[in-house]
DNA sequence: CGGAATCCGATAGGATACTG
DNA sequence: CAGTATCCTATCGGATTCCG
């Protein structure tokens, strides 16, 4: 492709790397997603109402919206127990758990700010 | 604080880690920021017009806006040469360069999607 | 060349009320 | 309990025009 001065860790082109990271970031964008994720990291399993109470300021609409998006992306798993009253539990998928070190790298970078 | 099942890599509380990552992500949010960053990674130094041409679809307004935000956050450095016609160059700061491995971690995670 | 200023539509997110 | 549905606002981003 003309010029590739030197590769970054993998064999991506600048364009595809930008797109890939962009897609990854899009999955995490949203006012409440990170807060949800950090409550679920470590294998925690929480019900809708527990998340609602654990995250101050979130509305039910936003909470369910962000959860649904995380679920659609395969980061969060949703389990419905056919009981009455209804019980729904949220946890991270295996892949979702793998986000932790990546976010930690980002946190480390932010902490290194001059 | 009641319960701390087990810490993640560092000594952060869930709340502060979420906030920290949230701040980091906010710096990278914006339609064109990643594309800008990937053009500057590796020590590349580009003029405004070069970035403009290198990033198809971006308007001057958006380009300058995203550049200004990256500059304000200390990720990008802007150098003005008092010539005529004017010349302005953009490059990453040292700290900005350090973003690369963190984004690569994110890319690696995205690539591991089941 | 490297912007700034203005207008304008789309979307993200908040408040509130209602439901199976 | 775990959501829907509706309305409303603020911010984001695009298009265009003008300036030193």
C-alpha cells in the first residue's frame, strides 16, 4: 500500500485499525455503560433493580437501553427466570470479562497524564 | 465500604475506576478523533490541509473542532509557523503516543469476539 | 492556508407516567 | 419487578459562507 513506515503491534493498516478501535469504542459509548460494566466485572450477577439502585441518577429507560445494547453486542448476558414476580439477572459474558484488562490499560494511560 | 470481593489490577474502587475510564473515553469520543490519532501515530507530523485531505468526509469545522479538543486534553500538539501563507502542524504529544498500546489492547479485545 | 461564524437536522439522553 | 411509551431538550455533527 505504498508506505508503511513501521507497523504497530499487529499487521493492521492505519485505516482498519482506526475502524476497529472505533467499533470497539462505540460499544462502550453511552452515558451509563461503563458504570454498568464496572458493577458487573469480577463475575458479579445483578438483577435489574439492583443495578438501578447501584447506579445513582440513571432512569429505568436509560438503564434498560444501555443493557440491551451491551447485550446485543455480546458483552452482557441476560437471564430471565419465569417466576412471579419476575426476576432478571445480568452478568458479563466471557468476552465481556475480557474487557477488563483493556480498560485497565486505558486507565493506566489516563493516570500517566503529565 | 462493606464489600470488596477482590480488586482488579490496581487499587481502584469500582466507582473511581469507572469515572477514570469514562474520562479517558470522553477524550476519544467524537466522530473523527480516532481517525486523526491513527494518522498521527508513529510520530507523523501533518499540516491542517494534509489531515483534511487524508480524512475523507470530514469538514473543516469538524476537523478543527476535534483537533482543538485533542489539543486541550494534551493529546495533540499544535505548532504555528508565522509565515505567509500560514503553516500549522499537528503531532502527538509524548502522552498522546502512549495511547497506542492502550488502543491496541482494545483492538485485541474486539478481535477476540466469539 | 487555516481557520471562524452561522444555520440546521439528527440523535442521545432526561423526566414522567403507565403496564404485564 | 422489570420493563414500555411519550414527550422534550441538549448536544453533536454536517453544509455553507466568510475572513486574516
